[in-house]
């Protein structure tokens, strides 16, 4: 039987995925349209992970796939503002939790 995954490790994995999505999204915005291979080269993220992130963000309507490469949608600014607010709230919760552990 395998041991349950450490909950902090799970949160860390989710944060790393979000960090990857944001890195790719900003790179797309700054270089659009841009293809998968070029995105991988520019970010240093393996192609299979770039492909996954693009797929997720396309499903969310943040990325638009074109024959020339990925582009950000009109929802980019709203998405980034929402993410900034969400991360701020998360940071506050982490600080409260850290204080509770002292």
C-alpha cells in the first residue's frame, strides 16, 4: 500500500503548475503568435508540459490557437488580475497558517 501524499507537497505541485501556466501565458503575450517549440525554447519548459499548459489555458479561453501559433485572448488582462487577487488571498492564508504552527 502506498503512503498518502503529503498535503503540503500537493499544494506545492499545484503552485508549480500555476507558475508554469503564468510563465507560458506571459511569454505568449510578449511574443504572439508563438508556436510550441519556440515557447519551449524560450521558457526552458519541456514541450510536453508546454502543450499541456496551452491545452488547459485554451479550454479556459485564455489562449487562442491559430495556424501561426498561440495568442492570448481578450480575457488575458481579467484573468491575470483575477490570478493576482487569488494569489494575494492565498498568501494571506499561508501566513496565518504559518503563524498557527509556531
